[in-house]
């Protein structure tokens, strides 16, 4: 089979790495890919949001299955266009992708079908939003409606911070048109976890759980990022918690979408807060999480391509179970100086060859390029250094030993990834 992976980050490197292990696969392409992915796949200079460029390429190259990594092409309808052209593709269609592309759509669906989530109100007028904030008080959460690269959620500890968030999103348009509408919601308290499932709307298979670390600095301080690291499995997601999440959140959501006439095929990611009142939904994503994918896929023993084909065909029932490595997995993100704010690119990365020879370690490239044989930084999140171990503590030790061997100018990373499990 000839596979096309769409995207250029650490998640896509992990997907390509896992796909390369399938006996079904003869050739992998990645558009646009990155420096690390180029060792596994032929990188194609087509951007992930160039839907018709990707479609033309897939038709010309007789691609058997396309796997979409990021949310933007899904929200633009890449699945609809590929399906119309008779091509197999893994991911939800445009209507289903609204679950991530519009937080308002997502929250209203949850309210309608009694999916546990934070109390909320929707606003398109900043003055009304501020009046509501003064009424409910702080802490509260202000969210841009549309896609904002994982940065459109602001947890405000004071009313002043919440008002500033409203102004930034709705008037200064820091997230562009994504901020035309906002949600103001209660601030849930508890521990976060990431639950991902694969579904064809009829059958559902849960992936291993993970816990992401969103804040840029240790002890969950500083600005929100796309994710500074993760570990799997998440110790807080007990068997009982998983049953509750599946029944009250996952199944209700997929069933609700079906009642709205929406067929959901692909990965459904639920960001969960484990509160004193039980699990509640923070958000939905319609694709593999990043960096959760980098700790979940190294533990997957089943053939991912077989699973994706079954979903694409609407026949997930032919896959009875997923098989997992019992070991723990930890990923630490090495980021560019200044991230999640402004940063410079083109810094040479050293130490990668030494790390590649380490046992139970794999480095997923998130923002790299190759020039004159040198690996250079080309993004905010640069590398996802991932290690396996018998316990989380072993995996943490293995991963940080690898991180210590890597360097580039301005590199920073959290030193407490996985500590919550310990």
C-alpha cells in the first residue's frame, strides 16, 4: 500500500513511524513533512491546508490511504473532497470536524445530549461578556470559538484578567476570526487527562490514556502551549474512570452526532477534567493529540494501518481488540527559546546521532529541517524525545538521559514531565 500522511509535526512523525511498521505498507509520503520524517517517508512540498494540491497528488500517485494529522485540513473538508474522488482517507468529515473547529458547536452539542462539561455562555458582544464575567466572578475560562492552534483558551484568575482576555480575543483579534464569538465558562478544578478513541460511528476502540502538560514551565506555570510533554498511561485514569468517560462522554457524543445526521469516522479526542463530581469534558479534538500521540503510538502493538482502513471503510467491527505494550512511555518536548512567544529558527541541533543509538528511545521531530546534512530548528516545538520503561519512573529517567545529550541554542524544556504519576 501507498500511504500519504498530511502534516509536519511530532504527531505526524509518530504516525509515519508507526505506519512504517505495518506489513501492508510499501511506500509512505508526507506533505509537507519535516527533517525527521524525511528518514521514513518521501516529503512532498504541499502544505497541509492545500486540499486540492493534496488531492491531485493522491490521485497521481495512486495513494491507497491518506492519514490526516492536523485539524485545519479536516475543518476545511479534506475528507469530503477525497471521498468524493473515491479515495480512502482517515479522519472525520467537515461537519464532524466542527466538534473542534467551533467550540460553540461543541458546547451546545454537549448541552443538548447531556455530556458532562463546565457551565457556559456564548457571546458575540464583548460588553455583554464582561457584564457576565463580573456577575460570575473569577476564576473563569475565556475561549475563542474557532481554531487557534491550541492557544485559544485563557484561564483567568481575576476579573481583570478575564476582561483582558475578552479584549484580546474579540477586539484586538489575536486569534483572527476565531474570536468573533467567545465562550465564558466556569473554571473546573481537578486533574486533566486525555482520552482518545478510534471510531467509525458504530464501533469504538479506546486508545491508551495519556496526561499532557500544557503550561510552558514546571509545576504548570506560565502560558499555555501546544503541549510540553506527556506520559502514558495516565495513572489517574482508572478502569472505573474510563468506563464512566466512555459511557457519559464518548458514547453520548458519538450518538448525539448521529442524531444530528453526522457520521463520525476517525479519532475522537476528549480532554477531560477529573473533578470531585466525576469526569467533565474540557474540549474535543477531532484528530490525534500532540504530544499524546508520541507516547501512545510507541505502546501500540496492533497494526495501525489495518485499524485505519477499517475505519475508512466503516467496518471497525472487523478489528476486535487493540494490543498494547505494558510499559510506560514519556515524551519531553524540547522547544525553541521564546516559545510559545516569538522565536528564531535555523539553530543547529547536536546530539541526535548519539540518542538514536540509545535503547528504548525514539526522537520525534516536530519542527526541524535538514540543510547541508545538518538538522536545524524550524518551529516552536522542535523535538519530542520519547522513552519507554517498565514503570513511569524508569521511562522518565530514560527520557531525560536522552534529553541531556541534545542541545541547540535557546533550547528549553520542562523538567517535571511525568512527575504527577510519581
